[in-house]
């Protein structure tokens, strides 16, 4: 899964409102999921979580633990913490607390999705400032209503609790539980829905290539989340461009990319083997890239590009084999992501690797999925239209409709 980042704000509102916008104030700097301050040595000093998710650098709780050890006075000024999208929700609604869904809590660490509770006792015993922990709300529910007009959005518009980027992207294109979704963008993910009665293991399994992401309605996605996707192809193109420049010639990266795809389309098969794990994987961080079975006859750009595209797909199938999709009842594979849309060779290798019907979608989008999820999980009606005099949302029931509604 992708990990979102912590922010800390005091109980003062955390922003300054102008006519129809807000400016952050009294907040920490944004610390992203790519933050690397929590190295493996530091993470090994943290207490084991009661969760199926291992704690990693960039997780909110890990970062707060780091501050607790290295800059404890820094935390004294703050009373609320959450992801950046949780912050936006809090500011839009004028909340003095942070509310968070299980989808984001799982990527904060020390959250037990089986009980929908933080590991409060474990954290307290380790000296963690539990006052910073967000309040948990179910995915697909409301956080409140806009406290003011905001960039043309009326005051009193319903605001959903922030959802996970990956989960919303899947929601936008997974129409049936028998669908699997393959997304190849910068990185790559292959996922399918677990049975409704599935419960994740009670403790982390750091050596497993599979993760289980909280989804909607207490369900989970089985996810093979690779760090290596379109970024590997981009690195190859950038390397060739740099070599060419060193030789005294220059071509744009876009020109290189199109020419490489053309070469690979003319080379329908290859015996060259490329393991493209330039960044390692979360379950195997030291398993880096390799090129094997090199011969004088397979060093053309067509061979290398074909082998690289095949390697990206084979790396995913090594994490989640096609047979496991069949056993899970998957009947169709939905392909999405910029790298897959742009690269016909990659699409050919996907179709070669998976003996399933493959449908490509260009409209798989997390913003669309978030809107669809809120509309699906809330009662559509007049009580969700802007109401200036209503400070708190009423409890809502589920519906299958996606009719028009003002909601963020």
C-alpha cells in the first residue's frame, strides 16, 4: 500500500480562513511516506505492533516515535496528528480533532484492523503521546460539513472522511468481486478482493510478498504492491539518454521511449532475462536487479526492451501468481495506469502472463473512486445538500445509488 504522512496541529484551528480559502497555520511541515529518517536500526527498537501490518519508515507512528527520541520538545506544542488529507478534512469542517479511516490508519502503524483500535496500551507503555492519535471513523462516512464557502463549494456541503488513494483507485474500476486490478504507473500493484469473512493474521509477516489493505465495509484487498513499475522503464530511458549525450548526441526521453517500444514490437520474443527490481521490494529489500542469459544475439534494443517489460510483469506474478488469482475466483483482469496505457509491449506481456480476459481502463482514478464510494455508502437525499445551520452530519445508511449530490 501507499503510506500517508503525519501532520501535527494544536487545538487552535490549524489554519487561517480568508474569503473562500484557508492557509495552514500552527502546523508542522509535511512529512511524506518517502521520509527515510526511520532506518531499519531505529525501527528495530520499536515495540512489536499488534497488527498484520509491519511498521515502516514514513508511517505516522514511526515518525512520531522518532521525534519522541530525537526531538521530544517538538511534540509538546501539538495536540492532533493525522495524514495530510485528514488535515484538509479537519480544516474544511472546522474540527478541532482529526478523524481517520481504517484505510489510512493501517498505513500509520500500530493499528489493529481486526478490532478497529489503535494499539493504545502498547504505545502508552513505550511512552508514545497517545493524545496525538486520530479518532477512527468507518470508511465511506462523513466527517462533517464545510464551515465556510471554499473555492466555489457552498458552506454546509457534506465532507467525507479521507480515504486511501489506492483503495479509491481500485473502487473506480473494480465492478465485480471476481475482477482483479493491475495498475502499472510509477510503481505497480496487482490486487483482488478477499472473501467478506476474511480476517488478516494477528501479527506482521514481513517476508510475505502479499499485503492485505483495509477496503470498504470491513473487507480487505489482497495486494502485491511492487516498488518497481514504470519507474524502471523511465530509468532505462534516462540511462540511454545520458549515454547518448556522453557520446556527443542528444535525443529527448520521449523520442527514446517511442523508438524503444517500436523496437520491442518488432522483437516478439527473447531469451534474455531481466529482473528489474532496481529498488528491491518491501519483503526483499536487498534483492536488486539482474540481467542473465546474455548472448551476442540478444543484445539489441528490441531484445532488451522486450525483456525489461516482461521482467516488470514477471516480478508481479512472482508476488501474486496467476494461479492464485484463479483459486480466488478471479475471472477478469482490469489493467490501468499510465505506464500500461502508453506501452503496448507491456500490455502484450500482461496478456501473455495472465490466462484471463484483460480489459484496459483509462479512467481508473482515485478522485473518481472517492466520489463513487461516498455516494455508494451514504443515503442520497436532501439531508446531504448544503445546510448552513447544521454543524454535524446526521447518521447515514447505505445505498446502492450514485445520484447527484454535493459532497467532498
